[in-house]
């Protein structure tokens, strides 16, 4: 299973953009890149996923490097509700199961 | 319901007791996953079902853990002779198809405390 590397923690100010990086240098050509987040005392929540092209949805944008060895989750305007642990995951194995690492703990300051 | 539902939300068990945790996935979702999350850690994969078939149980920590999904919808995770190290939040997730192309939806989890 391809592994991902993320910073342990990041800080942002409210209403500013946040760029959360993820390295996945061993990604294969068919691996999708998924992002989930987990708010305190809740189950993980899907944020976005992509394969090769950049992706946008109502929650965030996903920028994928041309060589696919890294990606960046972009929150365009951070709010206090965005404070969570963000996980970058490459579903792997025959079952495409999600293997969670330690993620990035995002703190948002008012 | 619109989402993945888990019950009970909280369970306190005496050491040695058997417990059963229930997961109601989103209707029509083929894939179902169970995860265990210890305090301060990321979720750890336990097992995977595709419809009623348990295709991957590589994450089950011991033979005290057993999961089933007999009709391809509701799933139950059973833990026999619970021990203190089983204390964790147990999360269930479902997805429409294989996870590469589609997202997973998680329930709120069941917090198990073994005393």
C-alpha cells in the first residue's frame, strides 16, 4: 500500500486560506488520492478525492502535482469549524481500504 | 436514515463480558468497513465486507473479534471476553462501491469502555 506523509500540525487564522500538504512518492498510476477530516468526538468525514486533475467541491480544492507524488488540500477561507485532523489517504490493497496515518492537526485561530 | 448509524453510542462492559456493536450502513452501499480508534490515534482498519462476503479481516486483533453481515446490509462486530485494551471507539463506514472511486461515509462510532 502506498504511504503518505503529512506535517503533524498546522495553524491558520480564521478567514485565511489554508494549504495542507501531503507527499505520496510511491503512488501508483491507479491510486486515487482521498482526503478525510475528523472533528473532535466525531467519525471521519469525507472531504475530497482525485486521480490526476485538480478537483473542486463545496468544501475544498485538491491540487495534484503533475507527477502525482504530492498533493495539497486547499481550504479557501478557514473557519473555526474547520479545526480538525486532516488525513491524506491512498485507498489500497485489493479492497481499497482506507489506511489512516497520523494526519495533520489543523488549529484555526480567531 | 440518510447516514451510517451505529448503536449503541456508548457501551460500558465489565472485563470478560461479550459485546455486540451494530452498524446500519447507507442503503444500497456494497462496501462496509469496521475501524478501531484508540484515544489520540487515527482509525485502525479491522475488517471489510463486500455485500455479505467478508473479504478482508486482516486487521482483527485476535480471535475474540468477530464480524458478520449476513444479508449484505446491517453488520455486527462482536467482541468476546472483553479486555481493557479493547477500550476504544469502533467506527463503521460504508461506500457505494470500491473505495478508489467513491467516498466512504462514517458513522459516529460506538465508544466502548471496558472496566
